[in-house]
């Protein structure tokens, strides 16, 4: 279990910096972008993990990795004029991949049956 934590912390330290270095023109801009990327990936990863019922740490790392792939693509695709079309295509692809996953039935049938048997006054037990 400690190895997983070490890998997650390492990813949170490395990926925002590498992502920022792909896009920034100077060290000061890279530091600002790294902080912004790290905070954004954590907030987005927590939100996605809550919505899609996924592990939080792994989701944060995957969001970080998607940011890096997007930055790498923006830097290395030879465009004469850079526009937001590439970013929009990446976001559209991520949205489509997220919406195509099978969510299944998240309700717990045993808990629902217990709640219906006990009535509304005793549904919450401490």
C-alpha cells in the first residue's frame, strides 16, 4: 500500500511540472503553470471521481496525464496558426470517452430494501 502512495505522490510532483515545461516560455511562467495545472487537476480529479464513482487518487493522476498529453500535442503538432481547435478536440474526445463508460446500477438493493422496511422515521441509524 505504501508503494501506491509513493507512486501517486511522485506523479503529482512530476506531471504538473512536465506539463508546464511543454507550454511555458520561461521558468517563471513554468512555475505558475505547474501550480495552476496541479491545482486544476486535483479539483477536476476529485469532481470526476465523485461523479463517476472512481478511486480519487488514480483519477487525479489520470487527469494530470491527460493534461500532459494535451500539452505535448499542442507543442509538437506542427500548426502554422495555433488555435483552440486542438484543445476543443481533446476536450470533446475526453467528454465522449467519459460518457461512453457503463455506469451500471449504483443503487444498493439491500440498503434500499432495509430503508423501505423500517419507514422514514428510522431510516437513519447512528
